[in-house]
């Protein structure tokens, strides 16, 4: 249990033990949780400055229903022990920044690159905490936005066609013929999602193109988030957030 995101119940079948009893024993006697629990801020934030590196990733993940935490990770640890740098409750830039600035400034100034998605909040956090770092926006998120824009257009077309066909099949055919003859564009109104996405791309073009400097993506943060969500799913929800964060620190910190 120490190095892996697994629950006490996973030992029941192989070792013929009561998982709940073992979990209580681990929590109260073996893990050292009671010592860490004395820290008043343990549920709100944890920082591990020794895990800092020059290339970081930042993202938000939900630990329990409706509660999102900002997670700063060291890409060089590849999602294993030592990858967790900071976990802070919430995603508001001002609050998260005040906590992450507890990391010594001399260490923060050594960060060369931070990968993130298109979140304005994460962008503000990185700009404030790591002023010398190159910001690299995850290209896969941008590709996703483009696909979503295309999907929005496709769905719009599909609904239009289905409605027209259902209400007046013959009139619809006649309308298409008239539009073709007149030379008017058929998709001008639905082009808005694409134009909006293109505007966003132009606005943050430099940070998107930073991908080509180191071929960097935010995949490591997404991978860590997936591991945390899988761990949370094994627990069927997080009841004791302090202990859950304690486990994350033991495993990834």
C-alpha cells in the first residue's frame, strides 16, 4: 500500500483478511497518519519543495464531489514517487498562488517550463509563481477544442436537417435548390464556433507554438490525474479527505 494507489480491500482475497480492519490498522498505527494529521492545513494544502524540478505540469482534479484541487507535479518523475510537488484545495488563482509561493523564490525561479491546459486560472498561477518559466499550452487540448467546434457544427446541421425533413420534406428540398441557385453559403451561420476557436488560437499563439521547443505536452499531469481518479474510484468516493491526501503524498510525494 505504501508505494501503490491501492486500497486495503485489495488484500482481502489473496491474504484472507478483513480489508476494513486492515485499513483501520494501517491508518491508525502503521502509516504515521496521526502525526501528519496534527497539521491544520493538511486537508487544504500540502507542499513538497524537495520534489521541485525545472519542468513542471499543473492541472486541476476532483478528489471528492464538487471539490477540485490544483496539483503541481514534476514531469521528470514520470508519475511515480517524487512527482507530487504541491496539492492545493481550489483553483482560484489568488488562493493557490499564495500557497505555492511558500516554495522558496530561489527554487521557483529555477523552473524553466510549465505545461498546462487553456485554463485562465492556471495561467495566472504559473505567471505569478514561476515568472521565468516558459508556458507551454497543451496541444492536445487545443485539438480537442477544434474537434468540439466541428462537432457543434455537425450537430447543428443534423438538427436542422432532421427538423426540416420532419416538418416539410418537400419544402426542404425546394429550399436547398433555391439556395444552390442563388449561390448563398449554406454554413455561414454555423461557422461561429470555428471563428471563435481561431480567435483563441491567435490570442495565445506563442504559448501554443512553445510545444515545438521541447515537444512538451501536459500528458504527465493528465496521467497523474487519471491515477488519482482511479484510486478514488477504488474507494468508491473519498470520505476522509485528510487521509486520502496523506496517501497521495506517501505514494506520489
